[in-house]
């Protein structure tokens, strides 16, 4: 059975037992928009104890909130009892809840488009909050008092931007005013939750709109205060006719492909993060410089991403991209061995895209990018870094003593291999004897 069919079977079983049971929340919105829901939540007037009696293969994950998880046909569903929420003391969860009616349950939810119910058996939409009208108007509107909704749950501030980005909806003026008024509150909740919302916004193809909304509301600067200094940070016009670092970064986001990795979009966001700190202007020439902004930027990027508690994998890849982004101007001067090593790194594909949008958003010269694409084709017939022709044991068999010099010889042999000077073990042994006579190694 499909997930939808399994969810409908659960709702039908509740109804046959004499209970009200509806699909609730985002799955209703998505079905009305013709989007395949990622999951289905069910709301019911059955108590948690009753739900568990009806569905033995279930367990309470939020009994305090009336939520029971049921596994059916390989799918997992949350069945929640209609409720009203008590006061919120931590800006995230209510202290108390009371079981209630569908009408009251709808009023506690975040946005009207997420506050509708659907009877999957009859197909009837139950809308107590005006969600259908807002769907038709392509409008995101908080349910009831906007300020109260955001003060109850501060994460809704980020969710407002995400839904506006993903759905392409305008934010209702009163709702937007409440987002701006309460933006600072985003710092009072778990950074992991805010980070996940930020990532979802930045990964979406309409990421530029999300970025602009985050900046206009100042949510971005509460999460990434280092970015505010990019605004007004001037750049040399001969290389950056587009404007300051902020404009440059924004343009880069707009030029990314629809599908991007987390390290790629973060490296676009942070590659010039150290330019304000390294800005200088030669009084004689009047030329603006950012000496060492790549190195300092890598350090700042690591600190920022650790503060946001990204995984080590994401941090390492993003930091490497930021640290290397200035090296791309020198790729045509690299020796073949160095170039192959440069291109063989796991982060290279993302870095190449970073370089592409970096160029397109400034001077628009893609000669180094096109050079690297040509080299990718040239090296495609074999691994960029092929297996070594010799290892340490082979060198010692040839009479070379163990020690630090052995590593230097192996690197030189691999360089010669990558340069195409040698191509077999026999050629490698002969080359080593010529370049590093055994008697000359202490």
C-alpha cells in the first residue's frame, strides 16, 4: 500500500470505532496543491489510550501532547488527539495541553495554510481558519494573533520564511510585521532547529527570495551576525563592477544551479566573510585590497559553522572551499602533477561551481573555469590520481633506507607519473636510480 492508502486506512479504522479522524497540517496543504506529501499526520478526538488500544503496534512519543506513533505497512504516522495549548515558557513547547475539538485544535496551529483538516474517507476539507482562501490568494498568514503565534513558538519565525520561499507565497502584512518585530527571539531557541530551517531555505531553488526575506527581517543577522558587515563593504570596481560584497554574495546565490549541496551553498555565503576585516586601500594607488581574506575567511567559517553545530563533514568541506577559492586564478600556471592533485580532491566539484558563480557575479571571465572543464575531459580516460608505481617497500628493496627522505622520493616519483614522464614500474625504478642515486641518500 502507498503511504496515502495506509494513512487513509488508519483514519477509517478510527472512524469505524466511532471517532472523528482527519488528515491534518502540511499533508492537507500539499494534497490541495497537487504535491505528494512527504508524510501524513492524523488528528482525532480519540484519546491517546484509545489510539493505543486500537493500534497495538504503536508507542507514545509525546503522550503529554497526545501524540501516538503508529507503524503500518512499513510507514510511520503520528496520530494526535485534538488539543488546545496552555502557556509557552520556553518559546518552543506549551507547558500544558488540554484535549479539545477540531475547531480549537485548528486555532493553535501556525499558519492558515497548515491549519486545515481533510476527511480522507469523504474527501471533505474542514477549514476553520481561512486556509482555502489563503491558498487561492497565494498568501501566508498566521492564525489569529500573529505576534502571539510567534511568541509561543519562536521557530515559526524561520518557518514563515521557509514556507514563503518554498510555496512562493506573499507574507500577509500583519504576519510579516510580527516576524520583523520578534526576529531577535530566534536566538532564544536551540540553534540546531534554526540551522535546519536555514538549510532548508538555502537548498531550495528559490533560495534568493528566502535569503532576502531573512535579511529584511534581520533573522539572518541574528543567526549570522558576521554577514551584516558585508553590506557596504566596497570592492575594487575593475574586478567587481557589481557592487559591494553583499551584492556580490547575493548574485552568486542567484546563479547557483537548482540542486546544490550544503557545503556549496554555505561556501557561497561565507567565501568572502573576511573581506570586511581585511579591507584596505592603498593611498597612493587608491586600490582596494583584501590581503589574506581567504585564510582568515576559512578560520571564520569554521568558527561560524561550529557555532551553528554543523557536522564535521559539512564544516571540513566548506572550510576547504573557502580556503581554496582564490587558488583558482592560478590553475593555468600549475604543473600537471599539482593540478591533478588539486582536481582529485573530493571537494573539487563543489569548488568548481563556487568559482563559476564567483566569476559570473563579478568580472564574468570564465577562462580558468573553461580550462578546468577541458582538463576534466582530458583526464577522464583514467583516474586523475592513478595507483602509485612504487611504494616504500619497493624503494627499500632497491636499497633506499627507511626515513623521511623516503617520503620525498615517493612524492617525486608520483609527480613524474602524474606528469607523464614515467608509466610503468620498470620506468619508475630506472627514473629513481637516475634522479636519486642510492649512494647519495644517507
